[in-house]
C-alpha cells in the first residue's frame, strides 16, 4: 500500500470514528432531551391537575356553604361534622383572675397560665411552656398520654412563685384544648370521634376526653377543674373576639386544618328542640373532612390518601395542611426521578414517605439565592440527592410552588364558604342551600381570626391565600374582611373559656 492510500485509509477511519462519536453524542442529547421532556410532562400534568381558577374556587365556595347547611340540618348529613361546641357566649372582657390551659393537637404540647385583668383585651400576664410531643406518645395508650399531660401540668404549677396559692375551697380552672374531632356533650365534655394528624391511641376513641383528663389530674393530686373542652379553632375565635368583637370565625392552618364560626341557633336545625333556638353558638366545622368533586385532586392525592392510616377521611386537610404538603411534593419529585435520571438513581431518602417535611419544603420554595443553594442542600441532606443541576433545582421550586398555591387558594375558598353561609360575602348568604338575593352595599366589617404555622410562618402561603380571597370576593367586598392573626389563641382562648365557665368568677356576664 502506498503512502497516499494509507493516508486515505486513516482519514476515512478518522471520519468514520468522528461521525460515530457525533452520532453517539446526538443520540445521548436526544435521549437527554426526551427524558427532560418527560420530566416537564410530569410537571405540566401536575400543574394542570392542581388548577385553581377563580371559577373553580367559586364552585368550592358554593359546595362548602351547601355542605355546611347539610351538616347543620342533620347528624351525619354531610362529611362536614358541623359539631356543636356548646359555647353560646364568648368572654365579655370582664373576667378576672388566673386561669390555665393545656393544649394538645399537633406537633407541640403547651401548658399556659393566663391572668385576666377584668377589662377587654386586658390579658395581664401569660406564661406558657411548650414542648414537642414525643413521637411514640402519638400511637401509645391514653394512660401514657394523660400521664404526660398531667406531669407537665404538675411541674408547671409547682414552679409558680409565692402568691399563687389557692384560697380555701377554690380550684384552678383549666381549659383543655384538644384539637381532634370530638362530639361535645357540653362545653366541658365530649367524646373523641377519631384521630387525625398521625395520632392513633385506639383506647381513647369513643371516650370522654375531658373526663379522662380530670381523672388523671385527680390521680396526680392537683387542685384543678377541667372547666372547658375546646377545639383549637374555638380557642382562636374566642381570643380574636376578646380583642375584636367583629370576629366571626376562627381558622387554623398548621399541622392540620379546621375552622369554626358563630352560627345563629335557628340555623342549627339538628339541635332544635334540644337547645334554645335564639342566640348563637360556635360551630366547629371540622372542615378538614370537607369533600367536593370540585376539588382539584391529582393522582398523587389519591395515592397519598390510599397509603394513609385514614383513607377517605380528611380529604380537604390532606390537600391543605402542613402535615401533607411536603409529602405531596416528595411524591411528585419521586415520580420525576422515576421517569428520568435528572435526579440520578432514585435515592432511599426520596423514596421514604413523609421524609420531606413541609417546613423544609417552604425553605426550598422561598430560597432566594441565585444558585438555589438551600434547595441543593435540602435535596442532598434530607433526600440524599447530591449535585442537582440548577435547572433541576428550579423544577423542584416549581413543584413546591404548585403544591403551596393550590393549598392556600383552597383554604381561601373555605373561608369565603363560611362568609357566604353567614351572609358576609356580599351575596346575602344562603338559606336552605340556595343563595339569597345579593346586596353588598351594607357589608359589615368582618374579622376572621387565624393561626397555625403554615399561615403565620410561610410567607408565600399567606400571600397566595390573601390574594385568592380578594380574587374570589372582589376588591369591594374584600376590603371589609380582615384576616387577623392571633397569638396562642388555641391555648389562651381555652383559658378565657375556662374563665367564662368558672365557678370562682365574680362577673361571668358575656355575650358574643
Ligand atoms: C382536627 C381539628 C383541628 C385541626 C387543626 C384537624 O386534624 O381534626 O379538630 O382543629 O386539625 O389543629
């Protein structure tokens, strides 16, 4: 072979090799693009399924108001329990003295001592001790639970300084905030219907939780009387109303979610004949269990529900509250990882249920660093996914945004549902499931007391909720509605209600 033909052969094989390499690169690029498109497809599908147009939110509003009506008409008439709280008067502001509360219902447990000065808004002092609830206690026995509560209460009382001794014949009045679905039999007694938020202490279901606490308190030798049994929403409404008498509802958006509001006795059909039919009563809606075909439900919600300890229950709560938002986001990210290799091999951390907690999700969502450093850190530290490229981190932020936006907007629709039911949405309210004639000219100032870490600590959630409220109501009506954050209302409100029901108090006069 001559030099020329050898050179030609080399050139040809080089050309073949580089064409081959180019072909491989093209194939790789095409595959990468296909996988990326698949990931974008997952995102798009999720975003569309979570859509909360104002039209859809208005349907949710209507459904909420109709279900409220059905739940008030008969026991079991709706998935909304619309439980009677037996709170027919709220503190007048004249209450004085020292009252206590224990507050259990989410990730934290609190004991409080509240000193009331006898004038509206005169909370002279408030001491509170908070501790997180040991995980094992949530699925233990009622004996362990009440022992934990009363031991904490005993230590709290023992730490009190001199001057707090009881007068002879007096007991300390305590409000018991127990934030799970309860069928109340009076303002200070009620049976646990079922657990939510990951609690599961089977032997307490069906029992009077206030009586159980009283027995545990007696066993510890404490001079304490459980004078009020209170849902956290009712505590929040009570404190809100104590500061501002235009307060008509209380909402919690934290680990779980729920709302209560002031309802006219004549509208509570299911208790007519049992109770006087004039005046008002606080109704604990247990809205976490609300359901409507108008809710934008995705395959991730369906799977989360099926895998939960309470399938078919708490559907609204599972789309809104802090217990679930991180988990929804984790499921979407997992699906993306399974559809492609944008997150590398699927990590055990990503596959672990409830491994992405909502507070971490919110940090990723609100990461303002240019290279989304926090997103990368949490993906690595918590989910075990290292070295995630920037464009994939952006995708994760988008997932968090979709989950949060839907949750906040649905919560806003729930609030407007209440306003509609009581005629404070500018439409004149509903009677017998039908909308009354509309009139927004006489709209009264309306305050909704609100608490819960999701609303108070998560700026994007709060902004989405507030924005949706204005969208649904329209600016003219929305300007009459105030969402007022209360502080420790679930506990302080329970102490206020204990004061209302105290046998020690001099002035117990009050009217909502
Ligand atoms: C409970 C409610 C409670 C809400 C907020 C829900 O899971 O069922 O009773 O008010 O969480 O804490």
